[in-house]
């Protein structure tokens, strides 16, 4: 998808080489952009000195959002290497599998994560696992401190990173992220939001994930803004950090807005420098609440690590919609391959032609920014078919042409012979003022197909009563009878990936024998009891 004017990360770095403006802040330390680029050049030279010929020049990094992660990414760009973001929430054979799949010939880590690699079959010897904070690494970098700024030539289609998917539906896949795929959104978002050297980009989402790199790190680099790193996201520390760093821009993915909103309110919450918060997968109600509470603009987009499809909200996008589709992106019937007709609704707002209107989001113009998965040709073939990018995301168009997300293909439930998406049910349940989080998934029907189950997390200090919850559901005119949950699990937390995505396969596998209170709806009416037939008990959030 690269065009003649698509930048490379190398070009963005070189543009900052003489910039003495603060480029990176972490805790109490600050580096100018010029110092950052010099440090990145030293990392590039160190990588080259340690390079083993004849194998991919891939360098794994297992670290939190520390300055060394930023230097390593800059060093990979300048040195012609590929940085592999490793997920510190992965364990044992799963983590070892990721390292081997990505062909890492060198692994950089930090003391808090080093033990995760001990004793694993990584495909490299222990001498190729280096602690970023150790004297060994410091001496290596110091030996190249005066390395000239002589970057390896790069073009937008050159590979720069391997970023693993969240793995919500199986083993994570290593997505190929090119220079252009990283640099283009950085420049585009910096221009879109008018960011410059006077801004500070607050980066607390994990840097081994695409959101942090493409909606945070590259944005700050392209704008020449200051990058303010937080080792790990903290809801309670968010506003304190924003004020301390003078952050004007922040990015998110998934639930962080909800977590910040759950912190105690203060009269001066809107007294902060934040102007723009950009991300994806935020809960609809949270977007407005966050903007109002912290006096900023919240922009929620739609995309994935793969980058094959992106949808941007416009100011006139209705509540609950993603926005309008870009040219070439369509919704296709999964069986016929033909475009789906617009959705139709009854007077209560219920979707009446779901089987016809809901289909898969497909980029018919090509792969977009999707450059393939590393080492997984079968997954490539599943995504790219007949020159089209198949997202695996289900959606429908309303009569005005706005796209509405329904769920992943794996979220497609078959209830009493009718196909249902989980996302619309989740949006309805999330209207309940005392519910902080919700996930809808399928459990086996004793006869055939699925039954709808919802896991809900009450807001702290609230009391959820099954009878009152049933009354709430009955009052939602757009909740169809087959969308009514058969089971409701009341829990304190949902299983999530490190990037805050719910792992529904874990919930589905646990089913109704999950150890949490479960309410059961035995009949057609929204009336819940325990699975043993006893009245469902109230549950206090905390």
C-alpha cells in the first residue's frame, strides 16, 4: 500500500538527528531527540557487531516500556534489523514458541523478565540472551557510542518489526510490520491532530503491540513531540502522569478508558493538558464520559495489527457505528461472496434481516497495509484470497451507509437456527449503569447450536440483583428474544490479554461450572435463577 510519498522510520529518525528538543522522557530521565538518535545509532552498531550471518537479522525484545525499547526500535531501523516484540505475559512453551517462530538470533530483556526465558528451548544459546541493564550490554553499547550515523538504506516495504497478535482465538501470529506500515500512520495522525514539537505523547500501552507503536511511538517521532513512557499502564497513575509530563496526546486500545473512569472523580479532573486521546475498541459510553470528565477529544477508530482494513469515525458518525467504509471495503456474505444488503430494523430497533445483512468485512482493493504473517503461509492464505483481504470481522451497514461491528467470525453464535453476533448484545447490556464490563459468548445447547452466556463485572460499590437485571433486559426494545442471555456469570474480572482484549475462549471453556455466581434463565421470559433452580442471589461489586 506504500505510495511514493510514504516515509520510512529511518527517514523520520534522520529528521530528528540534530533536534535538541526533548525527545524521550522516562520517570526522571530525559533525552533530546538528538541524543536518542545517537543512542539508536550505537544500538544499530551493536546489533551489527553481534549479528550472525546466514540467519534472519531478527532481534527479540522482552521488556516493558523502557527507554531501551525505543532505542532498540531506532537501532533496528538504522541497522537494517527486524525487532521482534515479545509478550511478557506469555509463559513457558508458548513464549519459547514465539521466539522460535520469529527466528530471533538475539534476545534483549530486562531483569524482571529474564527468568521467563530460563530453561526454555529458544533456538539460541544462553549467551544470546542479554540483559539490557547488565554491564555486558552497557559495555557493548559504550564501545559503539561514537558510531557514525550511517543508516542501512530502507524503503517503505522493508520489514522493520514482527508484532504478535493478541492470540484471543489461538496461538498468536507474527504480523510483518514494514517501515511504511509504522511510519505512515505516525505522520498521518500527527498531521491529522496538528501535533508538533510543543506536544507530548504519553505512551503507556505495551510497546510489543501495534497500537503503542503505530498510534503512539511513531506519532511522537513524526511530530517531533516528546515521547513520555510509562513502564506499564496504570489507571490510578494516568492523570498524575498526564500532568507531570504535560501530555497533550495519549493512545489506548480496549478497556483503559474504562479503567481510568473507574478511579474516584475529583473536581479538578478537567484541569490537565490533555487534548487528544486516540485509540480503538473503546466502549461507546466511555468515549463521551472520558471526553467530558477530562476535557479532551476522544477519537476511536477501527483497525487491527494486520492493517488490512481501517475505518475512521467522522463527526457525524452515529452512536454505536464505526464510520463509513473506505473505497474498496465491503461487507460480503460468507456463503455467497456477494455484497450484503443494508440492515433493516423493526419499530423497536431490532435487526430483522441479520442472516442477510451481516457479513465479513473484506478489502476488495487488495491487502492494504497487511504484509503477511511471518512463518505462517496457511494464515496468509486464509487472509488473502483472490487478491482480497478477508478481515474475519463481522459487520453490517445501516441505511445511511454507516458500518456497525458485530464481532469476530469466532463470535458468530447459532441460536435456535438464527445467526447472532455478540457485539450488539454486549452494547445493549453495557447500557446498565452498574455494569463495568461485559463479554458475551456461546456455550453448547443441549440439543444443537449455542446458548447465549454473558459474563458481567459490576461497578465497585453497586449491587446487582437478578430480578432488577431481568427487568432492565426486558426494557431494552432492541434486544431480541434470541439475544437474551440464557446464562449470566457475575465475576470480578474478565480474562484479558496484555493488550486488554477479552479471551472469550477461556470463558466459553469454563462454561457454567466456573466458580462464580451464575444466573440461569430457564424459560422464555427474562427471569433468572441459579442453575440448580434456586432464586438467583444479588451480587455486590467491589
